[in-house]
């Protein structure tokens, strides 16, 4: 912390464009604000008034001021929170903005007309130079006709017309817009550009007003000299202003204690309209030096050197330089790294999100070809990955990181080399996997040097992980069959913003095509479905009709089959009864021993059963041939039994005896009975109703009614089936078997139909199969289209929803790579910024040897200067800077020293003062400045002084050389024979379309302006001698060179 408190002027008036820009730059300089606001026992208080007439610049000005106020508030809050300053007060900065053209509702020069009496009354002016009857009745007409004066609207100010600037100031005074309260002995700085209309038009009168308010105030004018490349009007203004300042000084009428002129010729600034980037760059350097001029002036312990200057040489030339270590630039590079690391983190996060989305999309919406274990990459994919991998390697190869000695870079580079060597391959895919494996096992035993080192390591580790993931994702994408999806997903991976819209349109176009196909297929399926339904209905109707007709035709047969089935069961019962009756009949017959008993045996019951059976069969069309047979067998059985009985009767002995000679009647009957028995036995056995075996008779009759029924059923069924076969020959054969089985089955017979036969004959199943196959194909195709549509719709949604991520990833990645790629270029530019001592500029930059030490927290210039080599380097740079301030190209002096040819007389009235503004523990004595400057200006020791202002930024040394006792003719800007101020003024004076009084301000209120007649050339001996005589003679000579011009005579 400096031991002494800094001194600032209590009031600063920045008037016009040049003045306000210099003050803006000063207020944007943080160390300046901090010194003003720093808590002190006797706090600094600075009141700054910005005055302008340019209406178009209001928004810019107000924005600028608000930004500065925010910085002020921030510093105030910081100081307020600090402890240990209870007895100290925070400084105060008040900023007031006066756009007087707006405050007065001044829109054109006509608003300055007709107010002369008010102006005279309120300001004490004798003449209102815009329009006054004292100047002639046609004065206003003449004034308005020149230089399109009547068309001015003050949007850009007063267009380099000092007389108009002064007129606006006077109108503001009339409106009490400049009521100012000044403290006793207030130091006041007025900052203006001499070439403008507003600042140089108002400065003199404002200073007079301030002096009237507070006669003890010390007012310093800081006037910026126009460059020789600026417009004729600006240079004419500068000449008129310098002439007026000189004339006022000669007449002891100046309100200024000091007049500090600041050349900016080396910027070669041609004016705002024609300025190039290089001009603006040098102008910015120049603006930055103004803070050092102001602080050096007000913190000069040798203030007496500015006093007692000759009246003819009232000017002080201030020539600044800034020697600065480029640490802030390097820190800015590091800050850019921190910022671009955030870009990279944002990019990596967005990239990971993109890959996750792609992976999920592939899993859900695509048929990823999983054949083969290895995911192949196309050449374009490899090329893309190689570019990304090259960018990864590029980061590790920068000298900047080597100079910072970052351990992350050292270890990652080793992992890179080992990984590539260990892969044993020339394939980029293998390199990446191998390098990632090396990175995964990497250990930083030495730790990180700072947070950037740590962040860089994390980013690079994440980067190689993401590169491998990108490789894998591209491999998966290559397995996708759909070319549009594949290309689109690759576009997302490659973050190709340029084709994003085109791909989105392509996906949408394809979606529209799929939508059309979807509609077409839906229509076709619907149509096909209708065809199937129609065909089914038509066929069903046809089958139903034909089936009904068939059934009607065979109904009787079916019913007949049913009756046969029912009869069969009845007949079975009858036949069972029949057999039972036959057995009982046989049993009874067997039991008889008399013929009468046999004759008496009735067959009626059996005959009834036979009759019923015969009738039943007849009703169904069946014949029963066995009824007669059974009846005959019954009679035959009775006859057999009777024969058996007769044959078994005993024959009397006589008959036996006689029978040997001649058979008797009884014997014959017996023999005949035996023969009849045998005959009947044969017949009965042949009839198979009864079986006679010896004396035993059995019933052997068995009538197969099932066979009869089945035979009849088979015949009818066969007839029905064959008729159907004949009607529907195209039907499948198994259906006829099924029909036959159905007709044979009583349980199913009544439900018999031939619908399937008809359908088969019609080829219904085949035709339906074909249609259903077609339907299946179309449905399958539709399903695929729907799946594809769903995938495309989702792809479209992803493209839309991921646009921000994709663009963010792309832009942050490009910004990161661009920043990293430009590090070397930036560092080379920083390193080379010092340039040669002959290079024209206001800034000498140096790069510290130990960058890491210089950029460490809490480091400053004194930390660097602990190294002896750095001290030597700084010393050389400071000597170069002083050399520039001495250089006439910077200070714009015609001659630093001049004398007569015979050396009898020599200019010895110059005074030189050198200031260092810096926290660095270096002073002008450190570089032996006294000898350099005294020799350059041929000064006696009493006319030289130097001092150090112990304030400034952390890394710079401001150098300001004040040369006092300068007269106008020793300023090259004034006397340059080609494009100097005087030449510009004369060209306007000689131009019939111009009026020279527009460029004047001083004495206009008295109806006059002062004009310098000629300039003197210090290269000429006679002119040189003029300035080597005594001061009184010089004053008289110069006063005789002026003429007070009557306004009314100038038009």
C-alpha cells in the first residue's frame, strides 16, 4: 500500500467527444478508481461533469456512465466490507452528465435565434454573434447560408464549429444549466480536444466562469492536439484555440493556471469516420496514458517548475509512455483458458448427452446388425476421429503449457506416447483405446501446480474418454441399415451445424413419403379387407344357399336313414323275442312224448313276431325272407318230433316177427317215421333255424339285422356322397369321407351339411389364404413403415430437441479448439509486443521469464523484480520509453534546443519534468533519466525535476515527460508547412464558402475574434533570433502578430 495519499482534482470537466472518452477510459481503469475510493483519513472526493452536444451519443454515454457507476459501487462495497478502516472514509466519485442540447430542447441553429437579449442580460455579453442587429440586418441570413449551417440538427454535436459550441454554452448559462458551487482553492481539470467544436468552444468561457465563482481555484486545461491527418476544420479549430490561449496569456487574461497540451500524432488518427483498426488500437493506448498524465500533474512535488513560464510560452507538452509486463495479457490468456475450459466442459456434457440419445435411439428404433464382433469404421469416420485426436494431441504440444510446467501435460503426453507405442498398430481405433488405457492408469504423483493444471487434466481425461465413446458410437451407427438414419446420426456425432437444417428437411421429407406410403397401404389393406369380407359374405351366401338346396334334396334320405336306425333297434328287440320264443318252442317240443301234444303246440306267437318284423322291415324298404323259412321250420320241427315219437313207439313182437317176413303196417309206419325224421332233420339243419343233433334240438337261427341296416345305410349314404362328389368334384377327398362318416353317425346326421365341401370346391380356403397372405404382406409392410415412421418421427424430434445441445457442443468445441490453437499465436504476439524502440506506439510490453511465478495469485511487478535479470530488462525498457517521450515524433516539438548560428544565443527557457507512475520500486534515478533529458533539452539542473508517483496497476510503469515553456511556433502541429494547423486555418480563411469566425470562441461575446497573422519558422535564422530576445520584446512581437477582428466586418 503506498505510504502517501494520491491527489486528484476536485472537479473534472470532460467536454466534447475527445474529453469524455479520455475520462471514460480513466474511470474504467480499476487501479485509478481504487486509489480515489481507497479509505483515507482525508478521503478523496472527485466530481466529474461530462458535457456534450451530440444527441446521437446519449445512449452510449449513459450506458458507459452506468457501467462505470457499477464498478464504483462494487469497489465501494468491497472497501466497506474490509476491517481496520473504521477511522477512515471511503472516497467519493460523483458523475454528472449534461447533454445540453437535449436539456435545452435545442434541435437546430434556429433555436439559437431570437434569444440575444436574454443571453446578453444573463451573461453580460455585449453581442450575440448568432444574430444581433449590431452586426447588421442581414447577419443572420449570411450566417445561415454558410456551410449548410441552417441544416444542422446537433445529432453529432456542433460539427467542429467552436462559435456554435460557445453559443450553446451561453444559452445553457442563460437557462442556469451551469450553476456550479466550488470549494475554496479547488483544483479543477478541464479536458477537451482542441480540434472539436464543443470542448474547445466552451473551455475558455467555462474556465472564466469557474474563476469568477472561485478566484482561488487552480484550473488546468488538458488539451488534446489534433493529428495532422484529421480534417481541415479540426486543425483550424486547434490553431484558433492555441492562438486564443496564447493571446490571452500575452494579455494576462487567461483563467488557466496551466495549459497542458497532449500530442497524439503517433496514432496518425484521421478522425472517427476514416479510422482503421490500427488507428483505434493506438488511440486506445493513447487514451490509457491519460490517467498517468493527470496523476503525474497533480502529484508533482515540483509544482514550481510549472510556474513563472513566459507569457509567450504558456504551454506544457505532456508526452506519455507505458512500460508494462504483459502479465495481465498472459493472465488474460489463462482467464481465456479457464473460460474455454468451461466451453470444453459444456461441449463434453452436451456431447455425452448426444451420444446417450443416439445409443438409446439405436437400441429402440433400429435393427442394429450385430453380426461380427468388431464394429467397423468407414474412412470418413476415421478421418473425423483422427482430426479430433489431433486436436487432443495439439493441446499437449503447446509451449505455453510447457512454460507453465503443468504436470497434467507432462503426464498426459507420456500416456499418449506410451499408448500409441503400446498399441502395436497403425489404426487410429487401436491408438485411442490404448491411450485411454494408459490415461486410466495414470498417476500424478507430483500433484497439480494450480487449478488450471487440475482442470486441464480432467478435461483431457474426459476428452479421450469421449473420443473413444465417439468411436464406439460411430461403429454402432455403421451397423444401422437405414442410410438416412445412419447419415443423420453421424451428422449429430460430428456436430455438423451446416447440414443440420438440410438433414432435418431430409428426415421430414422421408417422413412425408412414409406417411404417404402409410396412407396408401392403409387404403390398400382396407380395400383388401373389404374384398375379403365381400368374398366371405358372397361365398357364405352361395354356400348357404347351395347347402340348403342340397339338404332339401337329401332330406328324405337322411330322414330315411334315421328311420332305419330306429327300426334296427326295434327289430333287434323283436328278434330277441323271436329267438326266445323259438327256444321256448323247442323246449316244449322236446318235452312232448305224444303226437297230440306236438300237434297241439301253437306257433301263433312266433308267427305274430315274424309278421310284425316283416311289416317293420317292409316299411323301410327292407325284405324279410326268413319269415316263411321259420314258419316251415316250425312245422318241420313239429313233424320231426312227431316222426321221432312214432319212430320211437314199441312194436309188438308179432309185428317184429312178421316184419321179418313181410313188414306190417305198424312196422312200415315206424320205418316211414324214422325216414321222415331223418329227412326233416336234414331239412331243419339245412334251414339253420334249428339244429337237430340226435335227440337234442337247439335254436341256431340268427338274423343279422345290423348288417341289413348297415347295408341299406351304406347304399343310401354312398348314393348321397357320390351325388355330392359329382356336384363338387373340386373338393378335397377327405371331406367326402367326413361327409360319409357324418351320414353314418346318427348323432351327427341331422346336422350334416356340405358347406366345407362347397368351400373346398370353390377353392375358398386357397383364395382366402392368398388374400390373407397378401393382407399379411401388406400389414407387415405397413408395420415396417410404421416402425420406420416412428423412428423418423423420433429422429426428427431428436434433431429438433437436440439442436441447442448440438449447436452448443459444436460452437463451444470450436471455440475451445480455436482458443487452444491460438495460444501460441497469442503468446508470440504478446512476446513480440515490445517491438523495437523505433516502433511508433505508446506501450512497451515485456514478457517475464518465469510466467508461472508472474501469474501466481498476489504477484505483482515487485515480485518479478526480485530477479536481477528482470531488473536489467525493465531498465532497458524504461530507457526506451523515456527515449520516446524525448522523441519529437511524440512530443511534436519543432526544436528541443535551438541557438543562433554563432552560438551566441541559446534557448534556455524550457523546463522538463519526468514522472514515473508505478507501484514498482523504481524511480527516474534508477535509469539515470536526469542525464538523458538534460542533454536532450540542454537544461540547467534547476530546470529539470523528476519524481515517482507510487501508484498504478500491478505490472506497469507509466512514464510522463512534461516539457514546459513551449510557445506555439515550436509545436510542429502548428507550423507544419504541408498540413499544419496554420495552413488549414488559412485555407478556410481563403475559402469563400467558409466563414472563419465559426472556428473561434474567444471574445465573440464582444463582437470580435482574434486572428494570428503569421507563424514563425525556427529553421530560419531571423525567426529563431526573434525568440532569443528578452521576454518583453517577444511578447510585444507576438501581440503585434494578432489582430482583433470585428465580427460585422468578417462577412
